[in-house]
C-alpha cells in the first residue's frame, strides 16, 4: 500500500506550465512545481514591458503542500506558515483534475498530461489548465 501511495505521488509530481503566445509580445506564464516530498511552489509571471513602460513585470508566488486523492491534486496553504512577503497567493483547497491518456486508449490521439483546476477560492485559478513538462 505504501509503495502504491508513493508511486502515485511520484507520477503526479513535476513541473506544470501554461504559457500562451500573444501577438503583441506580452508574456503570461503560470508554473506549478509539485515536489515529490508533497510540497508545491506556484508562480505567475506577467510581463507587459513590450506594450507598456519598460520593466513592467509582475510576479505572484504561492506555496504549500499537495495531496493526490482519487484523480485530483489538492493544494493546501496555511497562511501562518506559507504566506509571507514573497509567497502571497493563498491556494488553499484548490483542486485540479489530473489528466492523461488512458492506457486503454489505443488510438494515435495525443493527450498531453495536465492539471485542470475545477475548484479554487482564487478566482483566476478555476479553469486554468497547466501542462506537464
């Protein structure tokens, strides 16, 4: 049982990213790093220096612990422990569905491994889909 639990965490751990391409040169990038030890670091980058005054860059960070339950990854952040001057985003109780190609699917269809957030108290997280690197 312990081996299965560790393997589940190992399989879901890794770096998940979403970086859409914008024709105006602006840059948006969401990164979620799920560590094997059950901790996570979240980073959102918005760089508007191409269309705005130079060096207009915004970085938002969050951190905490994560748990794989069923087919979902659940993030936990304790304000007292994890949220300070750098880590300001509270992702507590945010839930994301783990998406991958079913081993029963023998088609040539490509399904990128991803996390799709379906529940979060942080309004811009719900619906976000991050792809495993």
